[in-house]
C-alpha cells in the first residue's frame, strides 16, 4: 500500500516528507493507521547524530493509531483496536520482562538497527526502492506503519488518541523518572531541571507521588509558569539560583531528589545538580547526551561520603504495558493533565516547522496529527 512518511536521509538535514511503499504485516506484526505523533527531542537527536541510527530512517517514536490489519499469529490485537506505540518493545518472557523490568527487554537491542524484529526485512521503502528503518522500531512520522506486536499497547477506545499519544514516551518517561527512578515519597523536596515534554511530566509525577515542594528549573519563563500549572511550587531560571532557593527552604538540608530533563545532557551539568541534593539523596539523568560524550564532572568525595546516588532512567524505569494504561486511567480520573501538554498541532508536511518551534523553546509538546 502507499503511505506518506517523514524521512531522515542524512545527518543535519531537514525531514523529507515523501510517498512511500508499505508492505502488509508479517507474522507477529500489525498495520497501524497513525492518528497522532509527538515531536520529541529524541528524534532531533537523530538529526544531530547524538543518537546513532541506521539511515535512511523514518522518525517518530511517540504516537497513537488504529489497527487496520494483523499478521499471522497475532491474537492480542484485531482491526479497529486503538493503540499507542511503546518505543521500548517488551517480549514478556526475557529475564528483564519476567522480573518486572520491561524497559530493559532484550528486544531493545534492535532499536536503532533500522530493520524489523521479525525477519530483518524492511516493511517500508522509498519510491526508489530504498529500505527505510523505523525509529525505535515504530517510526510514527508516517500515515501508516507496520510494527511488531511487542511495540504496541491496546488502550480504551473512549480515550482521545491525540492525548493518548503522549504516554507513548514523554509522559511515561517523565512521570516514571520521578515515581520509579527517583522514588519520590510523600513530603519530599524535588528539583526538576528542564521543563519540556519530559520535565513537565516529571513535575506531575512528583506531585502525584506526594512531594511537598517541587522546584522547576528552566531559563524560559513561560515554561516555568507552565510548570506551576502542573504542580511546581517554586521555580528558578538556572541550577545556581535553584541551589540558593532549595538551601533556604530546607534550612540547609537540600532536596531529596533532582531530575535532569534538559534538551541535551552535558557532563558539566552533573556536578552542580548533585550539589542540589541532600546526604543520601539521588540525581536522575533522563536527558540524552551525545553518544560520544564520556566526560562527567562529579565529586567522588561527595558521592561516597554523603552517600549520594546518580542514576540513569530509560522510559522512566517502568513497565510500558502496566504504566501506560495506569497513566491513562489517571488522566480519565482528572489526576494527570494531558490536555495542556499539547502546545500546538502540525500536519505531517509541517514537521520541520514543528521542530524549529521546539528548538526555539516555544512548545512543551508539539504533535503531528494525521487526517
């Protein structure tokens, strides 16, 4: 069948929206008609080369849609099902899935290889016959996509699909960074550094977990104000201002947790953020750093003698097949705000405009919608 998709042909180039050819689903796969896709910074990391991926590639890893066809052996999905993508596939039976760590599923080794899990044969091709690999095995920047059943989660048909798309990555990652990885407890003091699609939901996660004070740090004033709407109790324009604020409000004890959710993680940011947390506190790094970066500023003396922790967080450290439905239930009950996260919607042809708006700090989350 024919579809349209946004393709990255080479590094540091715009997304090219083109007509493509798409095969029927093979065994264990489903064909999804996409309804919405989030413009996440992780796809920008493909453009800059911070995340290495086989090119050419179809971008997008945060999305929702409707199943139109299923391949042989698929029993958990049928045409008409509403689904959201899980950019981390979960097989359900590897060591990690079976021990409650679906985010670390062994199928994740295929994420940036550019070919389907099932048999390594591209399902999508350009008009010239070039195979096109899907970002994180889902490639949501397309009108239609064929994905493995391990990469989709069925949701309630009553949910608005544009809002549901957000839990495919940004909401789950940010919320889980606070709830799962940082382990925020009632009464905690939490600092979130970077208020975008991930950081705004780390604020929501900290609030739902019962944090007493939540400090949102971002140089963009509109983002700081938005964080207040989601539950932040205090704001600061930078880490150094946040230190003075947290030091005063805690009488020198400092924060219980700090979560780094900036657009690009840099090694020089770790030490000042570590200084924000108390003895026994933890710092969570959710932001993605350039692949080749290996230097981190860190006081090992402080890390050891103050018993601090530095932790990475992938997809919020949770389980997509459990967390995605749970978060959508919180949305339905009014406890989780998804509506206000969408700053602006774009058509597929406007994808480069959407990413320019993201770079300029205009959006919390821009999304593509497909007619």
